[in-house]
């Protein structure tokens, strides 16, 4: 697998970059060197190795949900710039 100048131009266009011909050649060479280096991974024997997304086990550290009484609606609406029928009134987003 190798990166062509046309592919470099396509990516540059997507990124809204204007590259000179020399830069296109340079980036194609650099990207191809990266791909060549990454191909070394294909030489590794990975039989019997489980796929992983992280090298360390992850666990969420969360507290238990505790039910508490909510603030009274009158107190909550004290900071509202506008309220209507016990709710915040905001400008319409859709026309």
C-alpha cells in the first residue's frame, strides 16, 4: 500500500490546504514511510492474543445514585430571564 500524489491532493483539499508540488512530494514520501513502518506489525505472530482497546483494565468509578429533594420551582425560576407556566422561556430556535 502506498500513498499517491493524487491522494495527498485529495486530503489537502479536504483540509483546505494549498500545497506546492514539492510539499505534495514530501508529504507523499513521509506518509509512505509511516505506512511502511506500520507494515512491520504484520510480521508479528498474534495467534492467541486477545484484541484490546487499552493496555490497562478500565473501570468506571461512580458513586451510587442518591435520591434527594429537588429545589422548589419558584426558587429555580428566580434567575430565569423569562418564565412562562412554571418553565424557562427561551427564544425559538426553529422557524
